[in-house]
C-alpha cells in the first residue's frame, strides 16, 4: 500500500486478527483496551442494526490516550433472523456450528471511526454470505477440540483452511476474518487519516485490496 498516514490512531479491539491485518496494511496504531461489556441484542433487533449499534458503542467511555482517531469494529453472524456472536462455551459453539452446517448464513462487520476532537463518528458495514460444509457431530466435535473457537463470531475461522467448516463464500474474505480492509480505507480516506500517492476511486479499492491480499496473504 502506497499511502502516508496523517493522524494518530487507536484501535479499540483486542482481536489478534484485526491487529495483524492493520499491521500488515502498514497502519501505525496503538491498541486501546476497553473492558466495557458488549451490548446484548434487543428482542427482534435486526442483525445489521445491532452490528452498527455495537460497533459505535465500543467508542464510548473509552480513554483515547490522546489519539486523534479511534477505530472500532463488530462482527456478528446472522442466520434465520437470529444474531450469533462469540460462543459462551464449547456447548454453545457446538449448537452454533450444528445450526450452520449445510446452510447459508451472513457475516456482518461494521467498522466505526471516532474523531476524538469533534466527536464525529462515521461507520460502514459489509455483508458476506457463507456456505457451510455438511458436517456431522463427529466433525464438529473434532473442530471444537482442535481449533480455537472461543473468540470468534459463530465459533469458526475461515483461515483454518481445509479444516474450516466453510465450503465457499460470496463476498469479501477479509470481512469473514473480521476486518474488511476496503471499508476501513474508505473511512480513513473520509477523515483524511491517510492519503494515497495518487488519487484512487472508491470503486477501485476492492481491486487494490485483492492484489494486496494475494501478496500479503490473509491468514492472521
């Protein structure tokens, strides 16, 4: 990526996948720990609205540590009009993966950026459709016992390769990992946090990211 960074950034996330993606992108930032409990969805709340609300809420009551901008993100799973986040335990993970097996669900990620000087918040949301393999109890138990499922929305990771329950996706791979870079760059450009060495159309961002992803890999 050929850009210059014009502002200090804090990342309100402990996600190792988001941290690694930002580092590989070349963004300079500090991780800001926010121990505030995540919001619970209201009854009949729409998944996209909940993702937006939760991402924006992560920017509240946070010590910005003199950073000019704070980035937050929230990734959820939407399946049969229900919202699924991170599993509470292995039994919860088993129930999630059993429901998703041989079915289609959506991964929804909202990225929010706060301008700490003005209080202005901008956000955008990416939706990716994910098709699961037809897994039985034995496959699901093996996956839970041998792979880290605790800190992942939906209790799985696409970056587990052939061992992942994902059969195929329609949309952005980085969204399923938890940080759609093209959406992030749109927000960074909006706030003039970064500047590319030459003018780039928004429609070309995904092409650039795909080239970058092939070069850098997407296995954080």
